[in-house]
């Protein structure tokens, strides 16, 4: 199904949040006003907006994008009268996924432990059979992946290919998201940061001692 125009979706956001100006919308979303203009030019509502609006106002992504009721399925959600209508006959809600922390490790073995910290709604187009979502907890991959971004990992794709971004379980450090380079000349595996303020990690290619958790396939973050 093709989403409605940006103007229609934006109008629904204004109605539900009671915001009257771009400044108020930008404050609610935690973005710059210029980001709203950029989204309007692209005629699209960024995924990060949908996550923020769900968490702050319990607004369903399908209602924002398509106008499909209900606007919210959360009991007690305080919405304007114009958006509180019957849910009968409309599409099912988007799936919800658990978001895992990156830093939790087993105190004895040092390996990463999957510890859920929150759940977020996820559009079907971003979902896949063996998806794992983590929340970036550092700035090492900025500006490609910003701190507090949601990162989708395809856990079926663990074969390391040079130049791609992967999440790896590094003993003692937890889950690490880095760009991987297989350096055949020096026989080492390079795990590189995008941020020059962070150093890379270099391990023996034949026995790096890390476990590949999955390949990064999408990122939800503010511009």
C-alpha cells in the first residue's frame, strides 16, 4: 500500500499532538526545523518520527502513514476527539520488536548477553525472519550510525564481507558494531570505526576470537 502524501500525514501528526507550528513539531520530535522541510521535499515521513510519536503519544504508524484507524491501541491514550474512532474493519497493527542493549556481558565468559531494554513498532517492510534490533550506545560509527540509533541486524547473514557493517560479539566488550575489512595481505581482520576519534580493532584473520551476530541492514535515527 502506498503511503499518503507528506502533507496528509503531517496534518494527522499536528491533529494528534495539538501542535500548531513547525517549531512545536520539531520540539516534539527532537529534530531541527530543516529536517521537516527535507522530509516534505522527499514526500516521506522518516521512520525515526514514527518511533518517537509512538513512544510519546502512542500513535500507530499505520494511522500516520495511511490514515488507518485506530490512531492508537494503547489504553488511556489522550487523543483529540477527531482521531478517536472505532477500530473495526481496519488493518492489524505493525509488528513490535524487542530492542536489545549492546554492553551487557556474561561476568564469567565475557560474551554478550541479549538483554531487552524496550520494544518499538516496526513497519513490515523492515522486518525479516531472523531480525535482531539493538540500540547503538556509542559514537564510534557516526555519522553513519549515530548514538541511540536503532540498528536492524540480519542474523542469517553472518559471512563477513569486506566493506560491510556487522555486529560482532567481542569477549569482554559486548556487542560491537563496526565496518569489517578482511586484510588478506596482513592476514588480519580489521574492525573499523567511522568516527576518526575511535580506534579500530585488528585481530588474526584465521582465529579472530569473535562471533558474528549479524549484518547491519537498516538504521532508524534522526538526521
